[in-house]
C-alpha cells in the first residue's frame, strides 16, 4: 500500500514537473523571440546608418574628385593659354626676322650687283692699262707680270735670308742654353765614381812554396786550371803573388775565386780544381743575379724579366774603354731620368731605356752582330715595349729615335762616356787616335791645317778662305764629322770646328 502511494506521488510529481518545465520553456521562447526581434531591429537601424554614412562619404569623395579635376583642368587651360601666347610671340619674332632677312638679302643682292659692276669696271680698266703697257713696253701681260715678280723676289730674298738667319741663330742659341742647363743639372745631381778595370787579376799566396803546388807535378795542375777556366795563370818571380790574365772579366773572376779557394784549402790536384771551379761558377752566378737586382733597385726600374736581370748582372764583369758597363748603364739611366724630369717627359721610360741600352754587351762576344741589334733582339724576346727597343737601337745613331726619351738616352750615354776619367786608353792608342783625327780632317782639299785638342774630343780645322765660303764651311764640318764616324772609333762625342778667316792687308807708302 505504501509502495502504491509512493508510485502515485512520483507520477504526479513528474506530471507537475513536466507542465512547469513546459511553462518555463514557453517563457524562455517568448523572451528569445523578443530578443531576436530586438537584434534584427537594431541591425536594420545600424545598416541604415552605415548606408547613409557611406552615401555621404561617397558624395564627399565624388565632390573632392570633381574639384581636383576642375583644378587640373583650369591649370591645363592656363598652361595651354601660356603656350599659345608664347607661340604667338615666337611667330611674331620669326615674322620680324623673316622681314629682316628679306631686307638683308635685298641689301646683299644690291651690294653684289654693285660689286659685279665694279669688277667689270676694274677688269675694263685693267684691260685698258695692260693694252697701254703692252703698247708702251712692247711686252705681253704675262711677260710684264714675270718681270715684276722677279724684281720683287730679288728685292725681298736678301731680307728673308737675313731674317731666317737671325731667327735660326736665336733658336739655336736658346736651345743650346736650355740643353746645357738641363745637362748641367743632371750631371750635378748625379756624380758617379769610376774604377779603372784591367785585364789582370792578382791572387796573394801565403808563401812562395804554394806556387810549386799550383803548378803541380810536370805542370798538370796549372794545365788543368787553365783548361777549365780559359784563363792564363802567370807565375813569375813576384813574391807571394800570381796573376790571372784574360780579356773576359767573367772568366777571370771565376778563375780568381777558384784559385783563392784552392789556396785556402791547400789541397791542389786536378779533381779538387774541378770541384772548386764548379763552386766558383755557382758563386759568380749568384753574384750576377744579385748585381742585376741591385742595379734595377738603384735605378728604380720594376717589372724586368728574370733573364734580363741576369744579363744586367753579367755587365758587372764587362768593361768598355776601362769603364764598367753596369755602372755606366746605371749612370745613363739616372741621367736620362733627371733630364726627362726637367723636360716633363716620361721618367720611368727614360730610366728603363737607359738601364737596358747596353744589354747586348752581355752577350755580344757570344753572338754575331752589333751590341745595339743584339740588345734589341734580347729586349724584344723578353717582352720589352717597342719604345724601349728603339732606345736600345738608336743610342748610337744606327736607327732614328722615335721618342724624345730615346734622344735623352743617347745624350746620357754620350755624357757618361765623355766624363773625364770615365774611360781610358793606353798612351799609344791615345796618340794614334789623335793623329788619325788630324789625318782624316787634313784629307779634304779645302783644309789647310787640323789640330786635335781637348784630349781628342775636339778637332779644330783651318780652311783656306779663298776655297771655302761660310755656307761651304758648315757643310765641310758635317762631312768631316761623318767621315770620322765612319773611319774611327772613339768614346763619347767628338766636336768638329771649321775656322775660316780672311785677312786683307794693304800698305800705305
């Protein structure tokens, strides 16, 4: 019974709860519908406001665009108006110019007509004058013109010659002064020392007993030494000294070092001589390379081929008239560089050409040909430029110089060779050279007497004044100089002076 009551009460509770829940749901649905309607209404109002705002903004933007367009249009219209005004003004100017040109053309045409009339009048007058002159002189117009021109030529020829002479003397005087100034500056800035080279080298021995060991049993040591080195070994009565004789300084240097090593070692026999000779050759090769590098460094010439460096080093052991060729090349390079600097020319090019100008002398005893041609071939082979090659070929006048720097190198070469004490020769050779100079000059018919002076650097030539005039005297000087160049070898530059003097003598009684 209790269970039944509880079941009825539960069912009633469920029914009551169902209706209560349904009521609550209906209330909530009603509230939700109200909220939905409110949101929809709000959204519509906001959309309407946004639409109105966008319409206003669009209208404002359209208005702004329209104003900008109107402003641009007004500016373009103003610019067009300005251009039109300019065009109109230019058309007016052109129109006025055309009118001026037309007037000028009319004036020119009028002047042209007047000139033509004047020309015709002058031609007519000239014709009448020519006819009258021809009638009076009995000459044609061409003949009369030739006579007038001939007289004018005779009249002014002497004046022109005098003017030419004055101008030539002035130019030569100024050029000589400038050249002397530049040469003096270069020589003053660079003063080299000279050491006379000989064809003998001496080696000091500790005792005279060493001479016998150098000669060896039956002379085998001295024969081996001379055969290997190509140098004559002179052993005489001079105490504790032996001499090495050779015209090849490189061989003589190798032989000297070899002999000094043998003397210091004390063991002298053919095998030892060969060993020391090879060591001496290597030392000299090293010294050659170092000498070439030092020469290039002293002058300031960079980028030389290593083979050129070696050839430069070999010049250290070469002499010309007693003058060391490497020191001579360095001096030529520095003198040429200084003169180039004074003249505003290429200093580096002048130095390079001066340093390499005698490079052919490093091998001229091994190859046929003059040292200038050999040097040019070597320079070309090792990548030197044509300007430098021309300096090498032209420094003795065998070819024409193509650059001002080539002329400076030739001048510097002559300066270096002609310096007092730079070169030397034996007394016999010196006297023979002076006699030959006078003999060559006196070989010309017009020459009365010739004298070699200034240690053979100048020849004074006295000519007979009746046989030679001033113009021929100048020509004779060039002919004598050219013949001396062909017949004689001499250091430096030789000056030929032709002296012509005429004296008229009368006696009053």
